[in-house]
């Protein structure tokens, strides 16, 4: 029986090649790019699960509450936290710390490279996290001071493919020598914490040991089997009272610690100080929905075309019923046909996946292998896709066509192409609505991302080159000489030094701030060092008072931003206000000498916060404002000056605008993915529309021919078909607009600075769908209208 069903299905496939190819092409596009989205979702959901003990590993987070402020959420804790947890809590099997050393320069002979993601780590880190060792011993690799564990890619970078790496040494900018004790495979990309090398924690200075007041360490615990993380978190309440209250309670600061499973960090964390860009569950839901809708639209195409061509199969169905075929057999016939079409589409999809996967990886920032397609989990998903497309796409045509009455069919009652017009129109409205919603969302996302890139941040980030002279040696005189030489460079507009730059982190410190109610202790973001040229180089405006003027301002003067003046009720009287270091009972204080216009120190995901600047004549981060006329020549001349004053340091520069905009990189990638798949959804809809309109105009060819014979011209004939589809577009707007408005208004709320919603994305989306529809409809209607009416009428 099945062989017969298969033969009939193949026969029908080759009889209507045009419609069959349209169905297969639409399904192929839908399946191919739905699989890409499934790849993306699957990868996002897999973060940190490569660790063998992932279900027992948790990170300790800090929740810090100052009076009259929102709770600050930090992914970092004090250094002694791990040791205290191991000592006080029997539920903890292992506790481990990691500390980001920032951009680090290593030397191997004449080779000098700056590398990021270099962490200090406790020696038991490999008892908690799973990493594959190429060389070395996991138990002893990070025990001795100045021990260094390299990832495979970094080992090759410094030593080439030299076979054994253990025992080799690297030197940092300060002359400290580190011995390679192990080499591991590169950290999987689906990790919330990526590193290129680990340095033994015992290499750190001893003053870290009992410093409960300094935060900066990622602390992880491996809980013993069957320990509940939520129950363990409740037991952490005494930690503050026991270890930190003596430091922070005098400032009315409350603190608690939370436990977060590492498998939840990537998609669910809302902490600051995260080591990597986070994902978002909202995008998981969005991309899952897009994948589903792409398949659904492809299935609707199949249903529309199959039911529209019902008259062509009517006599076949009638004869089958007369000769004894049951309804069940007919249903099976159509389901086999739809499933066979899905199988053909899937086979083509596999080829397209292999072709476009590298492009998708680049777009999404992923490293997905083609072999992922043949993993057991993905094979089950592919089978589910075939089942979904075969059953959903073929279900209505199967049950609809199998209901034909053989008496009416064989009398020719269906000869003019009877089919469920209302259903087909409803399905077209669904397609148009989905396409329009995705287009609206694409316009809004694009507009918001473009707004973030181009919004006035309160400082000038263009053509500002930044370079850091990082070393444990005192390079103050070299920095001053370098700055003086670069200042006289004809390609340089301005040069300054600072502790940091906008877009990078600045420390949050406690200060006693003068207010009308006396001194109050508050945490304030602070630049502990900028020189007198910093504001000029970055185009930051001083709105009150004066700039730093030199050495007399060192540790005596402070400049604040407008938000800080507002926060503490200074108004127009900020100049002369006093600020003390918290806990300092001496007569020493800092005096406010100037107020700068607010600018965005952090990304636009964060509102402007109070900010302070202290003067320091020489700092290790150097900002150079280049003349835009000849950037390359400027960089080349600056490099020569750098090599002259810092021969031991590699010249590694970045541009401030690129660094600042990199904070939006994750959302930019997701926005590009959404845009690309919105376009593909429109394409699938167009393929279905193309086939449906072609069939509709073919079915009405005789009507059009008769009207033409009776004197109707082309301009009168075109509206016969187009007006129906224009009405469907209008109905789709009524559905799509409120749905898109609801989702996009909620999405925009996550941004403190956003474009808001306006009518333009909605109008553009409606016009886009309408224009595509009109072009398609008009083309086929015009073909039917200009055709020779004799050919259509001579058959009857």
C-alpha cells in the first residue's frame, strides 16, 4: 500500500513541476534558516554545561544597598570570600577565585604581545571546572608562585608548534618571569568566563589575603552532591555580619550574597562586572518564535497552493472513491505527498546549511560546526521538523480534499476550481501579519541600535586613539616625555593621560560628601587620575568653575559632573563644596573646583551617575586626538615615538569610538540576525504569494477574457484581482500593528535612552508588504489581461 502511495505522490509531483518546485523552495528556505535559529538557540542554552560538575557549580554574587539608592548587583566579591566559605560551610566541597589581570604583555625573546583574558586563579580551579589538558598535571599546575597555564592557541602564538611547552618561560612588562606548567585546550566558546591563560593565585601580593573591603574577585563554589543552592544561599546571611559589617555598617551600607548556578549566568544574570557579554532569554523566545513562524509560513504556502489546486485533483479523488478508496486512504495519500515534499526540502536544506553556515557563524558570532547537524539531539529536531511540515502542511489539504462528494465531482461541479476561498484568505492574512510584525520589529530594533551608536554622549569619541603604558616599573618620566613629543606631532590635535576612558570601568569608592544636612557617606564612581588636558582631548565641557591647572591641584581639588551636583543638592553652589575620604577623621578634604557637563561614562544601557575626577599629572592610559585628515600617518609617527620611550612595551592601540560601541556588540549581532531572518520570512511569503496569485489569475482567465472581449481595458481588469489582496493587507495591518506595538514598547523599556515608538516603522512595513503584493499581483494580472482571449475561450 505504501509503495502505491509513494508512486502516486511522485507522479503528482512531476505532473505539476512548477507548483511542486515553489512548495519545495519555500519549505527549503523555511527549514534551512529555521535550523540556523535552532543552532543559535541550542548554543545559547548550552553555556557552561560542558563542565562535568556543572549542576553543582555556583557563583557567589554581591548585592550592595546604599541609603536612598537602588541595590547594586555585582558579580564580584572580596578576596577572602572563598576561604571563608570553605571554612564555615560544610556544604562547600571546593571554593575557587579568579581575578582578571586585564590587558597583559608577555615577552618571549624579541616577541612582545598584549593579551587580554589573563586571570589569576586558585590551584584548585581544575577540580571545579572541566578543562582538557594537553600537557601538565591538573593537581599541581597552579600551586607554585609564577606558574602559568596556557591555552593551546596562546601557547602556539608564543612558541609555535614546538611540541612540548611545559618548562618554557614568559616575561611580563615588569620583568617577572612565569614558568609554563601546563597547556590546556582552548576554553569552549559557550562559557560565561573565557580565558587565554591562568596565573597561580599565589603570585599575588599577600595584602590581598584579609582585604574584605575590596571587591574584584569572581568566587565560585562546588557544592557537595544533593546540596540545594537556594537553601545554601539562605545560610549566607551571617557572612555580612561576621566579616563585613565592621567595615560598611558605619556608612549605612547593607550587603547580602547570592548563589547563582553557572548554567544560569549567560541567559539569566542581571549582574554588573560580568566577564563576558551575556545572552538574553527574551531573544531565545524571539528567535524560537521566528523559527516557528518561518516553518508555519512555509506550511501555509503549501496549504494554500494545494487547496487552490483542488479542482485538478477532484476527478482523481472522485474516481478513487467510486472504486473503493476510503477517506482514511485518501488522507494518507495527501499526508504522504506533503511529507515527501518536506523530505525533498530537508535534503536540499542540508546542502544550503553546509553552504551558508560559515556566513551564519560570522553574523551571529558563533562557532557552530556542520557536524552539529548530525548529533542525536539535532537529528530528532530534524525529524520533528519533517513531522511538523508534513502533518501541519498537509493536514488541511488532506481532510479538505478527501471530503469531496464523488457524485458532484464526476458531474463536473468542481471543474471551475472550487476550494475554500475564505480559509485561503485567512491564511494569507496570517502570513502578511507575521511578515509585517517582523518588519516593524526590524525597523524599531535597527532604529534603536542606530540611536545608541550615534547619540550625543557628552564627549567626542571620534579619532581618539588610546594606548596604555602598563608596567610595574615607574614610567612617569617616559610618559611625560612621550606626551610632550606627541603633543608637537603635526598629526595630533591634543593628547592627555588618565586612569581610564569613557566606556571602560572606573572604581566605585566611598566618600563623605558635604550636603545641607552635613556629611553623608556615598559610593561614587571616580577617576583617581586625569591630567589637565583630559577634558579638552575628549571635548568634555566645563560648565562651572575651572579646570585642573597643575601640581597644586594634586590631592586637593576635585571636579564633579552635573549629576553629582544635582544628586547632593548643590545646585549652582557646587564650587567650594568639600568631599572627604570615608573614615578619614583628619582635617583633610578635597574641594570642588569645577563642574563638567554630564556625559555617558558607561554604555547607554545605564543612566548617567555621579562622577568625580581627581588630578594626577601622569597616568598610564594615554588619549591622543588625531587629525582626521591623515590618520595612518599619525599612527605611524606615534608608533615611532612609542618605541623610543617604551622599547619594552608593544604598541597596542585602540580607538575610543570602537571600544565604546563594542558594548553594544551583542545586541548589534542579534539585531542583524533578526533583520536577516525578517527578510527571509518576507521571501518565503512572496514565494507562496507568487504561486497563489499565478493560480488565481489562471482560474479567472476565462472571466478576464470574456470581460476583455466585452470591451474592458487593462486598467479595468487589473483591479479585479488586486483589490482582494489590498484588502487582505489592510486586514493584516489591523492585526500586526497592536501586536508589534505591544512587544516593541516593552522591549524599548530596557534602555534608559531610547527612540520611543512612532508611526514610521508601522507605515514603512505596511507599505513594503503592500508594494511587494501589488507588484506580484499586477504582474500576473497584467499577463492574463494582455493574453489573447481566443486561447482561453476556444476550449469551451
